């Protein structure tokens, strides 16, 4: 139980950190991307605005004065270092001029093909691979201008890679730290739970002696005094106390970490437990219909698994409506063994289904206080299931209550 709690704490911490890291990284990358895009768009706007066919071939129009309202003077150095390309088309679609830049990264034919594809798409601006482009209709020609964004894109990719590596290392370190924190958080709970279990065990053993003494003395007094109302009350309450002590000790053994196991034929074991309960069910005007698959084996504790079946059948009989059937099914589902017990009766409210496996929890306090049941049966059943690495659950539908036990198939 506490192992799962540790896992949930670690998962919550790491999950929150991963979400925070992802949101932060995405915000940084997106803000940088839009900053680069805005900057390059402004420089491309300036290039297009001051472009002239009168410029010498192979030169860029950076010597012309920037128009008022263009990029700030402080960005002139960045503008001068940027790589621009352009293709000018006449009105009939012929190429009037090609500026392939000074670095020669893009051939004239490639620029022409790219420009033609852009004109065919009809977009005024956008990006083609690493080239940010803009289409502008001048008086006597159509200009398709490009600015190379390779450096900006590589910068973003480098930032992303370094952030992921750094974040991954940080998350690994935080994972180790979260394990230590989870251990310290859960430790007081484990100690408190261990003290409670120890108290149950100690109380059960301490009560055995006085219960036994009272029973013996009551028996001796009954021989001397004969039938006596007050003596009968003492004997009745002592029997109830003895049942409580027995259940406390059963719960203590079920919750113990030490589990003696062996290879068992679970099919035969369940069949053997069903037989004596058929007469009990008959006394309550009930019948038991069982469907038990043959040859199901499990590695577990014989006495505890027998007790598990008994608890579920006893619970079904006590809470079933007269004249109905109790269904018991044992089957193998993949690598798991499924034991289910179903009965007709009062449905368990949804808000109480999660509590019925707690110690001393009873749905009907008035009725159970008059019997020898103290709300420990299902708690013992849950402890047995967990000791065998399984689970137990309850569901209610159409006036039926179904308890389902799922156990892993462990082989020697």
C-alpha cells in the first residue's frame, strides 16, 4: 500500500516538473521564434522597399538610405550581415534580374524555380524551407525577395537541444530527490500503520487469556448453579468477545509480511469451501450456484485462501434476500485468476463502496451489533488479497452485489 503511495508522490512531483518544464520551454521557443520572424520580416520589408533594378548586379541595396519608419538604426549592422536573394519578373513572366547574393548558397536556377512556385501559389509572404519570402508588385515588374533564416532556425534548434539535455539531467536529479522526499513523507504513515497493526496483534493475544478464563469460570458456575439468566448473558457476551479476538488475530496474521506459500490446486480448494456453505445457505432459504474451472493452480497460503472464500460466501449469505441464488465463479483470465461471488440484496451506496474494506466498517450498525460480525471480515479479505499480490473490489448493478478478487498466477 505504501509502496504505491510512494510511486504516486514521485509521479506527482515529476509530472508537475515535466509539465512546468514543457510549458516553460515551449514559451521560450515560441517567443524566440516569433522574435526572429518579426525581425527578419522587418528586414525583408526594408529590402523590398528600397530594392531597385538600377543597383549593380550582385550587390544588395543596403547603400540606399533606409526609408523613414523602417527598422531601427540599431539593427543596421544585422541588416548588413543578412543574406538577401531576389528574382524580378516582367509583366509577361520573364526573368528581368536575379540577385543570388554573395555567398552563392542558392543557384540562380533554384531561385527561379522557387520564385515561380511561390507565384503559382499566390501567397504574398511566407516561408519556403529556410527562406522567408515576400512578393511585391512594383511599377514595371514583380519582385520575389528572400532572406535566409538558416542561422535563426539553427539557433532555435540548438537552444531546444541544449534545453532538452539540461532539462533531462535536471529531471533525473529531481527524480532521485523526489524518491528521498517520498520516503520521508510516507515514513511517518508507515510507522503509524505498523503501530496500529502491532496494537491489533497485541490486543488480540492479550485478550485471549481473560476470555478463556471467563469461559472456564462460567462453565464451572453453570454446573454449580444450573440455568441462570445472568450467567447466560455472561457466557453469550464472552463468546462474542472470543469471536472478536479470533477475527483480530486473523487480521493480524493476514496483514503480516511473512507469508508461508505453497503450490495449490485452487479449484479443489474453492470447491471444498463451497460444500459446507451449501447447508448454511439452505437454512437461509438460499442456493449456491458455482462455476469453477478445473486445474487452476496458484502459489499461495492454503489457510488464508480458504478463509478468503469463506468470508465472501458468509458475507453473501448474510446479505442476500431469501429465495435467491448466490453465484460463485472461478476462472483464469490470461495470467490472472478471477474469483467472483454475487448475491441479490441491498445495493451498497457508491460513497460507501470504498470504505467497506476498512477495519470495523459496517453498513448496518444496528443489525451487525447483534451478531458476531464486527466489520473485520472484508478487511481480512482485502489483507489476504494484498498479501498474495492481488486486489478485491465490489460493484452493484440491478439489485446485485458482486465481489471480485483478482490474483496473479505465480508458479514455482
